[in-house]
C-alpha cells in the first residue's frame, strides 16, 4: 500500500469520525426543544432525528461544494505534494474532532461547521501560507455567524407572538395536545435541515481527498454515491448516539419550554438553515436553534431566559474560532514537521 493511498484511507476514516461527532453534538439542536417540552420522548426523538439527518445529508450538495472548493481552492490543493494536501485535511479533521468532543463533554452546543472551516483555513495557512485562503467565501461564512442567530432570535420571537395571538382563546390542554403532535413535524424538519447543511461536511472532506488522490477537479461534478451514503450514515449514527448533556443544556436550561414554544423554536431554526443550505452557505445549526430558543423564551419576559447559561453558550461560540484556529495551525505544523 502506497503512502498516498494510506493517507487517503486515513482521511476517509477521520471524515467518518467527523460526521459521527457532528451528529453527536448537534443531536441537541434537532430534539432538545421537543424533549425539553416533553412533546416527544428522548428515545423517539433521537430515532426520528437520526433518520431525518440521513435524509438531509443525502439531499443537495451546495454546502459541500462551498466547503470543498471555497475555503482552499482546488487548484491550490492540487498544486501541493499529495502528502501535504492530505496533512491539511487531517489537521482540520483532528481539530474539529478534538474540539467537538471536548464541547460535548462539557455540555456546550458549539458550531461543528465553523470549527471545521476555521481548522481547515488555519491548517492550509500553516502549510501553504495565508494567501491560500479564499477570504471572500470565508467572510460570507463569518457573516453568517452573526446573521443566522440574529434571524433565529427574531424569527423565534415573532413566530411565538403570532402563535400566542392566534391561539389566545384556546384551552391550554388543547394547545398542548395539538403542538405536541406538530412537534413531530418540526423535529423532523430541523433534523433534515441539519443534515442538509452540517451533514455535507464529511461529503466535502471525502471528495477533497478523492480529488487529491485522482488529481481530478471534475470530482465535484460527479461525487460518487457511496461518498454521500457513508457521510449521511456517519452523521445519522452520531445523532442516534445522542449528546445528552448538550440536549439538557439547550432543551432544559435556557428557558422552560411547552410544546408551543418547542414548535416555534424548531420551525424557526429549520427555516433559517434550509434557506442557507439552498444558498450553499454553511451555518451553525447550534447557533440557529439556541438563538431561536432564546427568542421564544423572551416573549414571556426577559427574565424567563437564563442569561447566565446563554452567556456561557455564546462564549463557547466565540472561543470556537481562536481555539480551532490555533489547533488547526498547530496540528498542521506538527504534522508537516514530522512528515
């Protein structure tokens, strides 16, 4: 087995691990509101989310193309010795697996997408130089860090106000039954949108690795079916495992949720993510879902949101960028020195 082929296999294995960690941490985003509002049991919510995550990851490739071609250009990657190009991918994957695992252990919902993007850019800069980074696309992704959660907060607040007005004469018991059932749909929608956005990450990584191995940029126009199936399966498996500490943080600690609140939270977050996916913009499912939860909780009164918990979450979002940047640079530099 050649060294290049061995690295290809290693990257594919690491990309599968990346997908599992992604689903493991982000399981909270799809099911936390329904579990927190007690509309769906934890077991049923996780199973539903796993299936819908798979469906989303297997649908559409715009986000995968943005990640695979928009951070470090294909021409740049192919101009490098194959080993150097593989080392960049390995460093980026190691970064996101390390940070994603730590965050999940701490119960912190962080952006796996932005962790990978930051790690990839920093690893590429360590091996090639900062000129290798496509700053325009990176800027768009950076802007989504602010825009997506803002839309999530405003959308959650607005939708909740509309629902409360529309059902103001309905009996609370009746509303609970209706929205408990509707949350099956919004849980499925949010899990699907998560898979369609975050689930594209392993697809992008494996396709980049195959492009390096074959030397063919045209890989992006004909991504093998097995790549999509393996990547979708990885994120679905991670979701099925469930990040219970993160679920508890998002679904129970930010604010008290009833089924109507969970419905508004999930519908808002899923809509924002779905729009971003159609535009090919990788956004944080974590940011959207958490911000929507805050917006929904704020409709009752500002004190209904536990701002101490949200402060820790936002701090984790912010720290993701410098931490993953340093990790990506350091791991890539270390690997470059060794190999």
